[in-house]
């Protein structure tokens, strides 16, 4: 899914090279955001339910429980390496948020804001270079996430995307 | 908006191209960086940073690596000065912004 959304974003951003239509740039931004959104949700569901094919339907049901706002709040905390004291204190002392995860979290926060502008704020116009750069940034964030080798941090981040509002209390 | 002018002046200083140049990627060429106060979709104070690229920027120069290292240079510079406002970063060329302005005027 995320690959198709990224392809769609790149296709829309490259249309009308001389005078890109704002509608295409806006949809490109939105598609790129949703590529990252669905990618992270899919990764989280795989961690929680398993990667087997017969779990696919369960993963799809669970995916509906993820919330944009909750995911953003978790990402802000991971980006800033500022987990609530109680949570940080309960984690093993060796727990660390690797820079790769900080980058993914940061990209998600940026992406959500851009998607909000793209979908709701008609007073802002998008420049093609910004959209093109943004799509590459999302691609990079996904590739970076794949490279995170610290399994505990990676798993904890993914679970936080779903449970942050309860966990942070 | 409640971002203090003092903070904005500090941001402008931190993002001065002369200081930041070493941390920026070779491509695309950055002509200037503009910063202004911003309120994000959740109503939080933040920064809007517009990175003005040279008009001859090509799509090939906007690789993931270049874009990320450009944005990282900005994040890192702000963090190093303990500026906690989140910078929402936008890229553009002057020619593009002029064109967007023309389009807007035509629509009015």
C-alpha cells in the first residue's frame, strides 16, 4: 500500500511540469503522508499480531484503531527524546531512542502538518520543489525505519503509536 | 501568536546562511532562509522556515539524502541553541513563489 501511495504522490507531483495544478500537489502531499501513516501502522500491526498471511484480516481490523493525533503525540515525544518521567523510569536503563527513530518521528510530525495544510488550508499554496522534496523525505523515513536495528526501541515505538494516550498517563 | 520577537531574532541569527553553510549539503543551492512565527494545525506555536533554493534547482538535486541533510542542519542548529519551537520547513525557489503569486492574483 505505502509503495503505491508514494508512486501516486510522485506521479501527481511531476504532472504539468510548467505549471503544476495545486489540486495535484495537494493530493501528492496527502498521498505521501498516508504512505508513511499506513506504513507505520502496518509495521505496528505486524509486531502486535504477527506477519503470517492468515493474520492479515486481524491486522486490518487492528489498523483501524490507530489515530492521527495519538500517533503525532507519540512521535513528538520520540522526536524530542522526552518520554514522560514515569514511563522513562520504568524502562530498562539501557533503553535509548536511536537517532533513526527520532528522524522517522520528526518526519511524521512534519508530514502530518503538511497533509493538514494540503487537505484543509486553501490559503497556502504548494511549491513543486517543496512537494518533491517532501516525497523523497518520506521515502527516506521509511527506508530509515527499516534500518533500525534496536529491536526493543523499534517495537516500543510502534506500540506507542497505538497506545500513547493511555501509556503517557 | 505568542512567539516572542526575541526568539524570532534568535532563530534568524541561528539560521544565518554564513553560519549554517558548512552543515548544508552541496546541492541544492540555498540562497536564503526565512523564518516566521507559525501556529500548527493543533494550535501550537511553532516556526515556519522557508528555504529559498536557487532558481536553477533541479528535481535530481532534491534526493532524499540532500533534503534530509538540509532539514537536519536546520533542526540541529535550532536544537543546539535550545530553541524548542518545532520548525515546519518548506522548500521553494523565488521563481516558483513569484509564479504562485501570479496564479493567486489571476484567480482573484
